[in-house]
């Protein structure tokens, strides 16, 4: 199946700093990628839809100025958490509609963010 | 609106069967099933697109009743590797945006 890769897998940053998470589709082009956040033992919550070449569409309650999304190419979307705070600590996962089967949504490996 | 999954948790012995249900109060276009191991990303199991559709993947199968807005995941002769949290993701619109809303998950534990 299609492969979606995230980097970094783990990141620890200080409060007030920014951190960037990359999501790459390795063997297919993804015009649309999705960013989710998952707190421990909870469900995946959609944060935003990332569209190649255009602005991301954010879900209600998600601050677009805090969670910057850039989808500059057909294989890369980035999520930047700006001015991070401890409450932003979470598991961030991206997904993309994949490859030959456009009905399948593939998830990246996820990125653990800890803000200290 | 978030779909409702039941049960919240289930414990099985290896070889036993289980059913996980997912229901929505809104009309559904598709239902996606994923399994997530602790600390890992969800792994795609299957997608059901049509009302009444049934699909199978090894000993894991699922059904989708479009009229009842429900889907069920069937795990037969469970294996230790089946342990994890199962999520259903539902798509409400006409399939044009693939935005999924996930249930709270069902924690499945398979013991020897």
C-alpha cells in the first residue's frame, strides 16, 4: 500500500518555541492531506485539511495562527506548532488519500510532541 | 458529529470472536475501520462504501447498513496480534472530501 512518512517521530521543545512536523507521501502524490491530534487514550480529532497549493481548511476551534500548515508540494505537508505550550503536547498524525486506490486513507507513523 | 462505538472495551481469549459496532445519527457515505496499537499510528483495515456492503480481510470482516447508519466489525478466531484500539471513521458528505470523524475507540485485549 501507499506509504506516508512523518518526521520527527519524537520531539521535545521548550515553551514558547516553535516546532515543525513534516508529512510526506513517499510513493504517490497527495493533493490532500489531513492533520489530526490525539491525546492519550482519546480519539483522533481532525485539526485541518491541507490542500496542495492553497490555504488549509481548519476545523472549528483550531487556531490557524497557532497551527500553521503548508502544503507546498504534492508530496509534502508541514505542520508548525507556534509558541508551543505544555497543553499542546500530544500525538500528531497526518494522513493522505493514497495512490492507486483513492478510497483509502493512509496514516503516517505519528509524531509525539512534548512541550516542557 | 462523532459516531458512537460499542463496546468501549472487550477482553477475549485467543480464538474467541468479537463484534464492534459503530453507529451514527447522521446519514453516512462511507465507514472506515482502523486498528491502533499503543504509541503507534492507526493502521487501515477496510473501507465500506455502499449500504449493505460487506468486506473481509483475513479473519476480520465488516458490514455497513446504510439505512441504519451502522457498521459492525467482526473478528473471528481472534489472535494475540488483534489486540489494540479499534476506531471507526465515518464520512458524511458525498465522498468528495474524505473528511473522517472518528469514534472514541474500542479497546480490544486478546489474552493467551
